[in-house]
C-alpha cells in the first residue's frame, strides 16, 4: 500500500490483507528447526536486533510505551503477549521493546523467515513461524511451551493480517488463547494507538500495555480460552479509542 493513498476499501475484517510484501513463503514442515544456536541468537537479538529496533521505531514512529511497569509484577516468569497488527515493519520490533531485558519470541507467518538475505536471520532474532503440517505443528507447540518455561515472552498477533494504521481492533478468534490456557501462563496485551504527528505528517505510535490476565481454571478448556480472548479484546478495544487521528481510512465495500 502506498502511504499517500489514504482510503482502503475492505470486504472481510477477518481475512483481508493489506501488507505490501510479496514473498513466496517457504514450507514449514517436520524438517524445520525451531531451536537455534544460543550464541548466535545472543549476538543477533541482544547486540544487534534490540538496539536497532529501539532506534527504528523511535525515529520513524516516535513510539512511546505506557504501562511497562506492569510486566515487572511477573519477575522472570514467562507470559504470552497479544497485540494489534497495524505495521509490517514495526510490528516485529515493538514487542521486543515491551519486555526489557527479557527476550520476546514472536509467532509469525512463514513469509518472515522467507525474506531474501535476512529471512535466515529472523529465527535467531526470535521469529517462530507457523507450521504447515501436523508434524511441524507438534514441534511448534513444543517450542512455544519451552519458551514460556524458560521465562521468555511469546508474542502473537491474533488479528493475523496487517491493516496499516488501522485505529480499531478487528474481531479475532480465540484459537491462539488455548496456548496460555494449556500452559497456565499469564497474558498481557499491547495496543498500538495513533496520535497526531507534527505538521500533519505520519502519526506517532503510543503503545499501551495491559495485564496480567490469567486463564480461569474453573472453566472447561474451550470456554476458558474464549473468556481470556474476550478480556483481551475488550481491553484492546478500549485502548484503541485513545487514537486521535485517522491516517488511513478503511471503508467497507457495499
């Protein structure tokens, strides 16, 4: 999408995709290695990725985080992190600024690990691609469970599709909320809101962190995931109302 185009027409809030990236994704099957070298991960994530992420989102979007202190309640405990999906370039970076100094792994589309040249580095920077078959799915589930036990954060974008500068929260399913219910892990959510920039240019991103929320162990598995999803959705919807500008207008067809 050209940023000068300020109106986008959509048809399906659940499935329409407006990312500009045109990448042929690799297949994530049983041969895909989710575990990578800790040494290389330290170099790429800690020494290179995290400082560059901070500089990029601060310089381009003037990003500010509100509520970072809420994560300190957990200490070194692992947790799941859910956010709204509104920037192809910033969304892989902002979760890494929310939890400091702990590490954040981000569940992503296979496109992210298929980008020419840099795609091979993304797993070392915390990318966990979604699997394409059942064998890989077992490896994926084992990977995110391991990260939680290690005390890391696992970030998920439940809206799945990128809508640049969108200021609402699109409906999303409760599927991914079965993970924290299975692991009995706490959940945080972050909401990227958009406020007017200088001289009417690109808006700033103000990120709000909320939580922790916990699965209700008194409920059966499916209602438990739904209740957790509804709490996160309600919280993000309330935060989204703090946006005060509409850089891109979304209009439903028909």
